[in-house]
């Protein structure tokens, strides 16, 4: 019996039974980790198939805003008002399309109201927008949010 899959194959049913056994023996955390172990690489692969590449440089939000290199240092963490990270960032990546920064990507375990307000303000200040969707997260799927930040009104 499932709320999520009406027509179940034998393999699907066996996987569900294995996860139910794991739940009883080791708890919810291990079930989520097992499921994420399977889904994480696939979610990342599907994302990359859309034409993105990972930047080998610093995952810096200013690189997306300015199109230039990371200007930050320990002594100048907000160089000329450009932030290095978006509020609430965790497990960040900078993705390129056609060799240029086009997506700042963060996958936090959650986001508080205050952090969300700061994120919106940061995006508005720098002409960005954020898409928040659990389907975008490949860093521990089921536990993290995927937040994709991009220049406003650009089709990605
Ligand atoms: Zn930076």
C-alpha cells in the first residue's frame, strides 16, 4: 500500500519492504540515508544533463553578480557590498553555462524566517531571484532544500 505509487513492480515492492525492515531495525535516519545514497547521484546527473558545469573556482555569489572573480578575502568578506555567500548557504556550488557563472546553488538543511527575509533582500539588492524546491537538492535528498539563485528573469 502506497500513497506515492499506484502501480508497483516486484522490485519496487522489494525495495519498500527492505526500507521498512531498515526502519524497524535502525530507524528513520538510516532509511533516509539509504534512499539519499541511491537518489543523490541521479539527481545530480539529471541536473548536470541540463547543460551546467561546476565551476572549479570559488563558489562565490559575487562571481554570479559581477561575472568576475571572487573579490573577497578574510579582511574584506563583503568586498564593495558584494556578498561571498547568500544568507543561509550550505553546500554551495557555482554552476556555469557556456563557461560563465549562471547559477549559485545552495542546499541547506532548512531555512528560518529571518534567513529567508535576508535571502529575499539580498536577491532584490543584486537583481537576483531564488527558486526553492526540494527536487533541486542532490546533497542529501529528503533532508535538504535546493535553492537556485540566478539573475532575475533568465530562463535556466
Ligand atoms: Zn567571493
